[in-house]
C-alpha cells in the first residue's frame, strides 16, 4: 500500500475542498482580481479578501491588510532579509535555520551585513542565554525558525519574542513548519515579521505563501510592478498589501489556501497537532526499539516530523529502499538545512525524515515500522 | 584414477578443441588444433521464476547459482536452499528456496535514488546498499605472502595456459590457496567462490581473494557482502572501487606482479615488518 510520510515538505493528500476550490477557479472564475470590474474579477477579489482574513486570523494578526501573499516562505524571507538589512547591520540567527534563511544571509554577509549564529543544543533548542547576551542595541534583526523542518523541535518563541521586545529588535519568524499546526499570536507577541508557506501545514497547494510585516517596520518590496491600484502613479504604492503584491496573483493558490485554512479552523488546530504529534511519539518509541537505529528527538516537539538514521547506512539508501520495496515516501539527506544537521551531528549525510500528516494513521505508521524492521534485519 | 588424471579430466571437460589456421605476415598458413574455452548460457530459476541468464564456462554451476543468489540477496543462509537441480545439457539451475524473494525481487536491479540534498550514496543498486557492510577483520598479511599466493594462482591456471580465455580467481589465507575457480567471466569465478564458502560456511575474515580481473565496484560490493577483507589483482582498480574500498574498509591491492604490488586502500593490513 502506498504510504506518504513527507508532509514536512508538502502536505498530501489535500482536503477535497482545497482541490475543488482550485478547480473552481480554473473552470469557473478565471479572472485577475483587481484588474476588472466584471463579476469574475469581483469573485476573484472576494476569494482573496476572505483568504487574507483567514490567513491573518491563523497567525494572530488583526489587520488582514498586513498579510500579503507570496509564492512561498522562501520569497517572504528574501523580501524581509534583503529589504530590511543594510551593510553594517547586525543580524542574529539560530543554528537550526533552513537554507531559505541561511543562503540569503550568506549573500548579505558578502555585502557587509554582520551575521552571527546563536548556537542550539544537540537536540536543536536555541540557547536563550547566548541570545540574551548577544542581543545588543545595534542588533537590527533576530531570525528564528519556529519549528525545525529536520526533527520537529519547537523553539521557545515567547521567550525569544520577549527578549527581542526588550531589546527593541524586530523578531522575524520562519513559520514554514508551524503555521497551521502551532497557535501563533504574532501581534500579541510583538513579532516583527513572519513568513510561511501555504503548501505544508496550512494544507494549500504549492506556489502560495504568506508574509506578515508589522506596520511600524518599513521593509521595501523585493519587486515592483502592476498592482491594480493607483495605476496613474509611477511609484510603487506604500500601503499593504499592494506594496508587496505586484503582478497577477496566484488565484488558484489563494483559493486552495483559503480552503486549507478553513479546514484547519473547522477541524481544530489542536486536534490536527495532537494527531500528528501523537503519531510522531509512536514512531519515536517504535524506532527506539529497533537496534541500530538512532532517533534525533527534540526536547519539545512542535510538529510530527521525526528524523533518524540506520547506523552505517546512508540515509539516501534507506529512503530508496523504503520507496522501492514498500512504496513509502519519506525524505532523506540534509532537508535543505545543513546548519541544523551540523547541530544534530548528522552532517554531511543527513537523516531519514518521516513526517506524518493529518491524513496519516496508525496503520501507515505500523507499515512503515515493519518496512524499516525488514531493512534492519536484512542488514544483519 | 590419480589426482593428476582427475585434474586433467576437469580441465579438458571444460575446454573444447578447434581446428584453426594460423597466418603470418607473408600469408604462410599452418593448420593445427587449438584448445578453446567453452562458453554457454546458464539460466537460474528461483522457486520457478527466471532470475538471470549467465554466460559462463559451464562448470561448478551449483556454486555459481548459490553464490549469485546469495550475493544478490535472494538467499540468506544455506538452510534457505530446499533443493537445487543443475542441468548442464539444458544450461539451467533450478533452485527451490525458503526466501523472502517478493521484497527482494522488487529491489532487484533498482537504482538508488539520490535527492542531491546531501552527501549521496556510493552504491548504485539498492540491494547492494542494503547488503554491503563495512568489513571487520584484524588479519595482517606480509608482502611476501601476497606475492607467493599470486605465484601459486599462476601455477594453478591450466585452462588459462592452454586457452588464454579465462579469468582465474582464488581464495587464500596467508599460507596457501584454499580454493581455485576459473571462468570466462571474472564475476562468475568470484560468484563460484562466494557460493562455495556460502554452502560450506567458511569464514572469510582472515582470507584474501586473488583475481586476474580488474578490481571494479561490483567486486568490492561482493567482498563487503561476505566480509572479505583483502582483494588482490594483477590488474588495475577503478575509481569507484577505490572509493568503496575506503568506505567499506577493504584492503585493495592491484598490479600484483613482478615482485611488487600497489595498495589503493587498507594498508593497515599489510604487515611489512619495517617500521614506518
């Protein structure tokens, strides 16, 4: 039986309403929102407005206009880092960050931005003491992944937000793995910026993401262009969301995301989180019982993502065999997060990552564990 | 029949004779008989299903089949074999076995898939990745012993001397050659040796394999599957073989001839007796 355990990359299968919404846009709406006054364009606008409202609600933002659509978390991260940081600025980031953060930072470092890494424990938890010491007045930004995409470690977001507020340094949260799973109160915590993708725990299609920028933070956009607003002016509008939303938006993506978030709200985020984390705990306890398997457990779990290795076996080989022999989809390697793997001690080969979703069940997990037991037994 | 006669019979059984014409540059022709090596297709069946057809010299088919099926992961222990019928005339070996061949079959000759997101695997077949493990052995061999066993191998090679058409392979310990096999394919000769040690439960941690063939990745992977610590050839090694040897802890020795040899990896097993 085919088993999909790669929800940390892309959640699958999507709720039926998501698929139907994308289909409806392509078959029944077909217009560019804000680029016409006909009924089709009006429906498109309504879809976008409703999705924006839902997106704002799910990350704890009261003004939906502050929530803009991007193509994914990576785009939102690039907007913030490249817009906010200037040569000579100092930025702190954790040792569990994804390449979507690390690579833009590396580029900025070559242009004179001072980038400093805050270490994490071997299980992936941020060292708050070091962060507190390093947070000085001249620090322009702190970047933090909310939940690790490698082992599901939950970062102490509230504590970090408090430290940043005290230091008056904006906190930029990468919520790619947490949005839709973890309750986020961006305004209440005083978070400066937040980026996430729509195709993971928010259950939308690929190609849509969310970016929130606090009103007092002047982050210039990465691209300018047509917005369907103030077209007589040659300068990019300064107001949100138009400031960041140039070009025809991804309406099928927004429509799908709207239904994904609606599904989470109807089902209950706690229920989804408890289900996925419950499966992860079951996976970890089963993996611990298999000799020759090492599990990289977080101190506090924020998602259902589990990382492990079979000793003396390249994770890519383990993943290949799970796929070819058992039709089980997992992800192997560095998961685009080499820093996190250095922190966990799994660089350069990485790990096998298993990430159940809300559609996964205990039977799927048993099947996966039995497949892995077969592999370990055949290695002798 | 004495052992010399037995040996002669074995050699001649596996060889054929052909009437050939030998020309020189001036066109002068001499007609004479010449020994040639036999080549025949042999098809392996496992539990009624065709697995593979091997082109081989046609002898030691039981060892060839057992070695092949073991190295490819279809068999795990000699007790798995419930029966084996070899038919030299038909060119078939039919093995019935207690084997979890369904899952192994799914993996058979499947390439490993690398995402490019990390340091990838050295293995190109999934079954090889599954069954190859780093070799564990504390054996030490002196250079003289390596060269002596190579000379022993050359002495044993009657079919090669007559035909120049086979690869020779021997399993040896420091003091003597334990088993000798030859075949038209270097893999077949190695599979026969693997099959023999598999069927007879011979431990390999203190042994070396000497071959006349090139040292390629397939040979390294086979060594790692059976915990064979030292591979020696009078020929060269390939790049992937050397990478695998380093990764799997195999001592890899090439160009073993004329009183010298080249060590590509695992030199700690060479007991030179000279400090440094």
